[in-house]
C-alpha cells in the first residue's frame, strides 16, 4: 500500500479534528435520513444502513432491526479472528497450509482454484487472507475457518468484542449447499459499523495485525461499483462486499461495508445491506453507490 495513503488514513490519531461542525450538522440528520429513504424507495429492495462518523461519534441507522444476510461480508470478521490468533501466537502469517484437490470445491467463486486448478500447493496464512478478504475467495475462506476452529469460534470471538447483533454459523460450502443457510450468517447494519469503528480505532488487534488486515481491505479487488461507485476517484475506502446468487431473479444479499476517509480528513464507518432486491445486479449496485454518495456528501459538508 502507498505509505502516503496509510498516513492520511490514520492521521487523525496524531492531529485530532475539530468536531464543532459535525455537532452542528448532526441536527440535520433527519434531512439525511429522508434523503436516504427517497433513494431507497426508488428501488424494489429492503435496505439497511448503519452510519458512524468516527471522530464526532455521530450515528444514523435505517432498518437496524433487520437481520440481513451478510454473505461474504463475514470474511472481514473471519480476518479479524485470524489476526487475533496471529497476535496470540496460535497462527503465524508465514504458516503454510497444503491445498489439496479435495479443498477445491466445485461451483464456487475462487480465484485460488483458477490459479491452482489441481491444488497440490502450499499457501501461507497471509496468502489465504489475501485470497479471502481481498479477492473474496470462498475456498480460502473455508480453509481459514478450519484453521481458526470453525464458524463457532469466530462467532464467539466477535461476541467477545461486544458485538452481539450478528451471528456467524455457516461456511461458504454450507451456504452454497442450501441457499436458506445464508440467513444464519446475519447482522444488523449498525453492528457491522460498530465493528468497523473498533477496527479503525485499533481496539482489537496489534498495530501490525491491524495494518495488515486494513491493507487487505484497501487494496482489494472487491466490487468498486458499490460504496466506491460514485465517490471521487481518489477517495480511500477499506471495504468488504457480499453477494448472494439470484436463481429466481432476486438477490437475497448485495452488500458493502467499509471505512471511508473524507476530504476533511475525518472518517466514516458505513454499512449498506440490501436484501430481497428485485432489481438487476447493476441497479442493486447502483443503489448502494447512490446511498453512499448521499452519506459522503453530508459528512463532507457539501
């Protein structure tokens, strides 16, 4: 990652921010909420939004009572759990896992499988994290679940962080075997934003582990047409997407959650979760992009 970008992303820790403007703008949140609802109501979908302006503590949630299926968003939580075990000495980033043909499950998204179609390759934990978090690889994801003790282990870890309004219960393989299983991996929008906030504030991991995972999310190839879709090109975003299949022309999940650096040097934790979308894939992505732009403009003072 570019060291200048990393400096800008964390510069608030050194220099602080004047929050007076944001305290004043918080009085206009009802207007922001109405703008978001106007955008959402143009689409045939259920939308949940969780917003935290980190420096001021300003928050806004829409449909926060909903249990939205996360899909691959939960690879962020898995990444946190892996790096926590690295910090505890239970895993190392250089530790190798031998990928066999048996690991290469059929009919699932996997750049790893495309690169190593016959398996028989040793990959480090760092490489598996890059595949899982940065490239949303489902096979690498399930290997990492195996290494950390399964979905229950990750679920307990996240709850121990004080984030309880989410559940992680099924692997990628289990979700692909039965589409209904995806609903066992759910979250409220604000729970994800709270987790992002704690991650940004380095509450969970060592500095080196935090930076490693942050870089995977900033440099990722996750769909740039969602949160990042309508933001200025140079905007720094660390994010993780999640998407269901649409066998009946309906997306059960099309999500993006991330940390955004605003032009004024402050930061947003933003979660946009879309369920039951009867729109096309491109229009569902556009919905997320439009909502993110509204939030970005509001907290940028535009």
